[in-house]
């Protein structure tokens, strides 16, 4: 039996007619750049989140970079970020000539360690980029309290958490700015690159709308130095259709997770991910921990099961940042070596999940 890690084709086929029709409609209208579909999706996604404004951009990396740029911070500003995340979370800090202050994680929750955050706050700390890694959410009451007490701007990296919530409030509504990616494999994924920035701040909304479109909202009037980072009309049209299915897809992911929990709860060699109180996760990734990670991964591969590692290296370990003198974060460095992401997508069926779990149990029976 083969179990894919992701199965985008299955999802496409389930909505093919609607999607194909929309794409052909846009091809026919030829409004390829900032067509009305972009505005429609921006409005619908803002309403979905429960936020005033949303601006589509070219991808999630740009979203993070433009979000930081829009804040117009002093060059020597320090930005706190967790040490175990996708590199894009940090690229916008460097592009804008600010300083990455990498913080350790809480190994049980994979979320940023707030004690370490407190220790690393200085007079130059201006922003905390909070990552809702794997579709999980930290205690947002505590996060907001630290930001308020220390006058720190909260920017959320929601690239893995479309639709996740804390106390009924969706992620992406807590920060001054929130950044999303619509990369195909994300919970809300386009059929190419895409991203966007949410905010309740009208001035930031207007500034970001200009930055993404060469500094202009009125054609050929460029009031600020912008760039070209627009959400493509065809991608916006696709996203607007897929948005209707986001909640049911997330519900399916939670059902997949539920079966993993049931099947693996007696397997003591595996540590299952922990969801905090008041959180509804969206399981972008289902990440387990084991000291025998590499051997287990090989065994699963031999049995037709694809697994991945998110991420094999901490932020401080990347060559790209080797001259930045980043902190060594003990838990983050350790976690990289024991995490394994199991197959996870909304259409993953019970037979396949049980097969994965049976193979995991078989591995540990033979490797005591
Ligand atoms: C995917 C991702 C990004 C970057 O998004 P792209 O659209 O691929 O540029 C940023 N942060 C996190 C946590 C991500 O998972």
C-alpha cells in the first residue's frame, strides 16, 4: 500500500468543474492583473477571518517582508521569532535590515517559549513574529499580554493556520498585521504562488496596497517606493472557490488527527502533538516525536509511506544566517532531530491512516 504525504489532485478533482469554469472565465475576460476576483477574494477572506482589511500579495514570503516594511521601523530594531520555523518567517526581518532575535520553543507545544521571549526583550525590541506552526496556536492571552506590557507590535505568521482559532477568535485577527501564504500545499492553497496580509489598521492597509503595486493605487501615480507583488487574478479566483471548502477541509484534517491519536495513544515510544486549551487547531502538519526518528522514517518509506521533516534545521543552523550571531536554542535544536511529519491531508482515508499507524507499531515492536 502507498500513502502519499499530500494528495493535491484528489482535492482538485473534487471541485474540478467549478475551478475549470472559473479559470476559463478569467482567461476570457483577460483581467489578469488585479482583476475584480482579487478584490472579491480579499473581501471574502477578510470576512472569513473577522478582520477589516486583507491585501493579496504574490506569496507568503513577500507578505512577511512587506508587513515588516510597512511598519517603518528603525534599522537597528530587534524582532523576536521562534527558532523552529520555515526560513521565510525570518527573511523579511533581514531584507528590512532589522535584527533577528531567535527564541527557543516549548518542545511540548512547538510554540515560541514565552519565558525566553521575556528574557530577550531589550529597548530595541519592536516586533514579535508569532508563528502558528503546524496549524497549532499558543495561549494568545499570554502572547498579547507580553506584547502590550512591553510595547511590542504583534505580527502573526499564519501560513500554516488558515482557520485555526483561540477562544473562538481566528488567528490572523490578533496581530497588528497577519501574514498568510496560499502556497498549494497550505490549508488554503492556490494552484501556484499566493499570499496576503490582514489588518484592522486603515493606514497600514492603504500603505500595503500601494507597496504591493509599485507604490500606486491610482494608475501611474507612485507616492511611495513600492514593488511588484500582486496576487494573481486566476489564483484569487481559485482561492475564492477553495475558501468555501476551507472549514470542511479543516474538519476532515481534525478527523485524521483524531484517528492518529486513537491508534497511537498506546505507543509509548511516540510522543503525539499537544493541543493547548481553548485552541481549535487546523493540522497543517501532524508532527510526532521519537528518538528513533531516522530509522522510523526509513522503515515507513520502505513500506510505501511518505513522511517529511518540518524542519530538519533550526533557524540558527542555516548557512544563510551564519554571520548573524543567532542564539543557540537548546529545545529547538533538539526537536529538529526527533520530529517526523506523518501524512496529512483532508481526503486521507481511515484505511490509509490505520496502515500508517500499524507500520509505526510494527517498527517499535521490532526495535525495542
Ligand atoms: C509556507 C510558509 C511561509 C512562506 O510562504 P510562501 O508562500 O511559500 O512564500 C512562511 N512562513 C511559514 C511558517 C510557512 O509555512
